[in-house]
C-alpha cells in the first residue's frame, strides 16, 4: 500500500475516534513536522513545543481534513499557524513589557548596576528565602499570604524575609534602620 493510501486509512479510522490510528499518523509525520518547525522558527525547544500543540490541534480538527488531502501538508500548515501565533504573542508580550517599563516612574527604575547587584544578591539567597523575599518585598504579599502560598510556617517566612532583607541591604550598601 502506498504511503498516501495508508494515511487515508489512518485518517478515516482517526475520524471514527481511533486514537491508535491518530498515534500512528503522529509517528509517521512527527519527524517531518519537527524538522519543518525547527527550520522555520530556528529554536529546537520551541519547535518541539509547537509540534505538540500542532498534534493536539490536529486531533481536535481531524474531522475537517478532506479525504485524500496530504496529512503532512495539513500538519505543516497547522504548525506554521501555531508558529505565527507564537510570534504575534511574543510581540504583544514585548510591547506590554515595554509599555510597563515606560510607565514606571524614573525613581522606581533601579540603575543597571543596582539591578545587577540585586539580581546577584537574590541568586545567592537560598530558594525558600528568595521566594519569601520575592513575595513579601517585591510583590507586596503579607507574611501570612506568603506562608499560605509557599506552604511554610509564618515564623519561617518572617525570618526568611528579615534575613533576606538584611543580605540585600548589605549588598546594595543600604542601612537597616528597622523601618
């Protein structure tokens, strides 16, 4: 049987609800789809993610595939549309981030050296302490809210925030006046 004939049989079985037939279509076409997406987007990890999204979308839309149509071309079309959507989404995200940064008051923007020092100091904190500092000092969570979110005892959160704050102030050259 020709490859196209096998695809036609598998598509008809998948349309009838056969997950095994669809899995066989995935096996037959995933290498070609991934290769296409890798060349298209230039990022292997993103291409693999897009391929997974493509197969999920294809399973949902298998009933719309016309009899005799090229499965590989259909999958590549879905994958390409997923790629274009990802590009648009990333552009919108960058625009939102740029807008957010532009709207922040200048005094709220740390100098790049301060930002680098702060990020380095945060990276040196133990993970639990870093999470507590990020929630309580950067995201304005109360100690109780942070304890609930992280599943830590309230006293632990308070001590992590205090130690983390002290360490950050040391790195940034600030004073810990207790306020």
